[in-house]
């Protein structure tokens, strides 16, 4: 089945959400479960403002969900597909790393 231009744009937007290392690091942290912004900041070497910005983008793209608990906002992976996609990419990188280096002449 071929996708129309609107569907292709939605796919492109989804992949754009994965195109920044901090967002990938956030997804990696959320892999184990729900975390607050401050917990994520404590685990990454970046500012609270940057984490908040990246979480907003991940949320807007539907990759993470959030809920309010008192004064905190907790984030979690919204769809297990996110983890499956990351696993596919990591598997590919691992396979590439295991390939013998090309012979140099």
C-alpha cells in the first residue's frame, strides 16, 4: 500500500522526533518507566529547559504521554512501538559493528 502525501508527512514528523540525541536519551530513560522532568534532568547532562523542550516535542508527536501528580508532571512512553523501533535501529547498528572491516589495499 502506497502512502499519500499527508501520510508521508506524518511519517516524516515521527522520524524527526527521533532525530535529536537528547530526545533519544530521554526515551532511553523512560524505557524503565514513568519519570518526572527533574528525575530525567538528574540522569542526563543537560538543562531542565532543554529536557522540557524535548519532552514537549516528544509529547506533541505522540511518542510520550504525561500526567500530573500534585506539582509534578510525569512522563512515560505512550506506545510500545517506540521501544520496538529503537530496538530495530540498535540491532542494525550492532550488526554493522560486527561486520569485518573492508580490506584496504
